[in-house]
C-alpha cells in the first residue's frame, strides 16, 4: 500500500501492514536524511512538519546526515535509530527511512543507536 505524500522530500512512502512499519525512500542528492525523517514522520502523523518537535532535540541532525551520507564504509553500511513521536525511526545509508508504529513487533525505546552492517 502506498501512502499519499504531503511533501516532495520523499520519493515514496509505503506501509507494511504485517510488520506495522512505514518505509520511506528519499534521494540524498536532493534531500538530507534529517529532512527525510521530518517528511516521513509528518506524513505518517498527517501533520504539518512545523507541528513536530524539532528533530535536533532528539538527534544531532548534522551528524545524522554525515553518518548516512556514505553508501558503503570500510565497515559496511551505517544505520541510525532513535525514537520520535512514539515511533522507532531507523535511517539507513541506502536512502531509506523506516518508522515502526506503536504496538508493532519492533517496540520503540528512548535510545539513539548506531548499527554497522
């Protein structure tokens, strides 16, 4: 199922009903990872992005953008996870942002994590 997009910052936004996870695709040449997160969260919640708490209150947006800017590192891809508005957000270095919905199999917590694969 594809959701409608209220912003041009995302190329696509899909919902997987089985896992309760939203998957947003963005173009890193046109949109920063931080802006993709804001666009995805505002689309999922159906709110204007200015109604959200500032992303920089949760994660260092410059560091986020830098960490996921590279597709491949000597240690593999880099994924960054954190929680916003009750959703576990994971930003992948392959231009994908996922949001795990409340009550899904992937429970959100209050931590920021970095995963190398």
